[in-house]
C-alpha cells in the first residue's frame, strides 16, 4: 500500500494549566481556517471514527499529561487528525515544560491552499511560541539535521546545517528548525531579528502579520521539495539568515 502523503503541522506553546482552553482554541482555529472541517470524532481501538456529540466538553475534560486526545474529521477518504501532548522541560528549549499541538492533513490542493491559515489558527489558538508545516517525507529527512551529541561529528543531508537538540536551545521562543510554512510569535520574530527590510525582502513577499503581531513566513510558493534545487537553496538561505534557529548561535 502506498503511504499517504500528508502535511504535518506542529506548534510549540507554553505548558497547559489544568482545563486550559488553549487546547480547544487551537482546534477551533483549525476548523475556522479550513472550510467544512469539523474535528468531532475520536477513533476506536480498531481505528473507526466515533462521533463526539459534545466534542468541546469532551476535549477539555480529556486534557491529561499536558495534552489532549486525538481528534479526527470522521472521513476515512480524507482523514484530518489533531492531538496535543506535553513536553517535559528536561528535553525542551529553555528548560521549560511545553504544550505541543500536532495535526496532519492529506497533501493536496485543499490543504495547500488553507495551510497558512490552519497553522495560524492552530498556533494562535494555543498561544504558541512558534510552529511549522512540512510535507511528511521532507520532515523525516530534515530530522536528520539534528546533532544528538556535540562530541561526535555530524553530517546532515544535502549540505543543510547541523541543528542542536531542543534541550540545548536557550529559549522556548527560538525555533528548533525551519518549515515550508513557519509561524513566529512576536517574541520569536524579535529574537530572530525578523523582519529586517534590507535583508528580508524576498521572505516578506510571502509573509504576513497575524492578529497578535506574529508572522506566518512561507519559504517557497509550493510545499518544500528538497529535490527541487530552488527549494533547497531557499531553505539554506533562510538558515543562513537566521543562525539562532536550531541553537546554532548565542546572542
């Protein structure tokens, strides 16, 4: 069976506190961004969708271990899923506990057209520090950029820079890596020095402000494809422009 191609969304936010409505707000943000999307089902142990008539109450009540249970849209032909999880400060940037929101959408025109809005809705609903979107195959390859030991030599794929583990990044506002689409909160944008009109004209042509003063920054017109030399060059230029990403420099 051919593996379904997907767009993978992740946003990193401050840790949830009790029945924190940011979990629900992140789902509402996604639903508002993608016309017709309703994440009002859970999955049975056999993987079949089960309707949730009181989804909002169920989700808030289901917050546990810093996250929330998996939700889906109930459509096995066009599956959209979202879930949340806690991330210990022991393995997080700045040593702070965090809340991660994850989502997957089938890679196709509807998701591509809505991806920036979905990322913004998810991230701003969670009040995230930062977030990103990548196609699943690209995400797997770019994960090889991470250097797991400072003692050992590391050669990332395709001449991309080596990135440090999140636990070696000084602040939770510093992104671990880049995506095709990037959500940067106002705090993250300040930490990265974005935007600089003199240096960021190309990025600004594909970027927009959000309601909270953050940014959605798009690297390439189409979803990132590392086999496309122009896409790979755009990714390398962005890493060169923002050396803080991945903990590669200190202020």
